């Protein structure tokens, strides 16, 4: 790849209205490798935001404050009633930005409106719907989706959970292109991997079709152990960093456009990276007490709210586990309950032996799989759960 020092950072003079529209040089490089101050003055971009929740809403607000024009927002469909919109659609309405539902991404009228609006850039933020090619191709600078991993590693819909399960100390985030996947793969000889595939990786899976577009930008985000679970990592770690990342990339794209440059992203090399399927309870979230306690904690943290890590009690019932920590000490016997610790206000934890050290579990619930779906019991504090289910010291989990 060419070095970023080859790109000039001297801005051209703005075109007079009588001048012709500029022609652009298209570069198959990552914009984060473009050595230019993102705070350089730029001509605002016309942006379409497609996504949901905290990330999409935060980007909508922040990119507007940065001086860009959000011309429309696509958010999830209405929820339980006509007034219950996703937060990004609520905010769009408050800001006077036209908002649409995901289900209308292929509506001919919407596509026509976007064609007339001529967006410079389309950004997908926490997008769970597939962006049609006909929409992705409407933007001059392209359409890009935020993904919570350092692509090409951890492709798939539950990337953060798998990174936690694999005990990664660095998370990441990427922007990769929509609508330019297949033709942008680089043919090459079989790839030699420098490290083993992460746990849960599946090769040559028919569902491994997304997150393969050219990578526009990436950023490393150190893991914060104050927020150990998947459900805590998103709002407290990845979303704040993601909003900052998205705005910086947007600014750089605007600056590059003013210079006559359009970055299209670095094509992913076919055969590199890893793909993990959606994390499933039975297939992926079983805790094995024979393994060290840190492995059990990683699975519990990864599965957190959904699908929930679990093991069997000695009667063969499925028990789901939440709120894990590792306690150093003699486990005595893997799976054996060595202590029930009661704290104030009904809180506490169970200490369960493992192959190395002990697992402290604060919250549990019963459950069973019926016709492929889990029938969930009530979340209960550890001491109360033990009392309700006649679980005493010496009880063995498997």
C-alpha cells in the first residue's frame, strides 16, 4: 500500500459557481491512514444516517454539531404504538430531519427522493438490516457500516460477545463498505495465518456474506474491565468511542473531497480474518467447570443478557449464570459448590470450583429449552436461588 505521505494536505481554492464540477481521484486506501488534521476547515457533507439506538442518535447529533448536513435518517419501524419510535427517529423528528423506517429502504419513492437529494455519504450505525445495493450506490463518497471489531477479524452479528469470550484485551471498530463486497475481494494464493483462529470461528460458512466490503477505517479500543460484559461494553465503551470515530472519519472524508480525493477503502483479502456465527445458548454458552475459572467468566461475560451462559445442576436442570468473578484459591473439585456467601440486602454469591480457582456467581435463574426456545425462570440473587432450589454446599454442577 502506498504511504500516506504521498497525499498532499494542501486544500485547493473553492470552485467558483461558474466553474465545472471537479473530477475526483478514487483511492482504494483507508481514510484513517490519510495524514490530515480532521479539524481542517471543510465543505459540509450531505449525509444519510441508517441505524438505531445510542450510536446512531449520537452520531446524528455529533456530526450535525461538526457542521455537516444530515438530510435523512432511516431508523427501525415503530414499536408498540405510533409514538414509540427508536431514539434516533425521535431525535431526527426533533431536529426536523426527515426520518424513514428500515422497511422502506427499498421503497421506490424513498430511493427516488435520495437520488434527488444526492447524498455525499451514507453511514450505517448499529444497522441490523441489509442496505440494498441500489441505496448504497447513491452516495458519491460511498456507503459504510460501523462494525464492532477490527475487520477482517470477527465478522458476524455478535462480534463483541465473541471477542469477550476469546478474552481479547483490545476491542476494535471498523467502517466497511456496503454494496461493493464481491467485486472488491482480492484474488490471492491460500493465506497462511499467523495465529490460531479465535474460538467459535467457522470457515466457509454460507452465512459469512456480510462485513466483507473494503475497510474505510479502523480503530483499536482498549478493553475496560469496569464494564466486563457484552451488554455493558456497548453503551459504556464502544458507543462513545464509536461516535468520536465516525465523526473524525466523516470530517476526513469531507477534507479529502475538497482536495478532489475519494477514499473507497482497502479491499479485504479473501480468506483472511474470521467469521463467528450468532452466539447461541446450547451451542456456544455452556460453561465447563473442568476448565479454569477465567474461561467460565469469559463465557458468562460474553453471553451476559443474551443468550445467557449456563451449566447443569446435579439433577440435570439447566441453570443460567450472571455476574461472574474469579476467586483465587483451592477449587477442591471442579463443579462443586464450596460456599454460599450472603451479603447485605439479600445479595451474595455462590463459589463454584473449577479446574483452576473458583467462580463467584451473583445471579442465577432456571431455564429449559422447549422446541428450540428457552423458557426462562426468574433472575434471582445467589443466596435466594440456592434456598429456593434446595442447593447446599457440596452440590455439584456439571
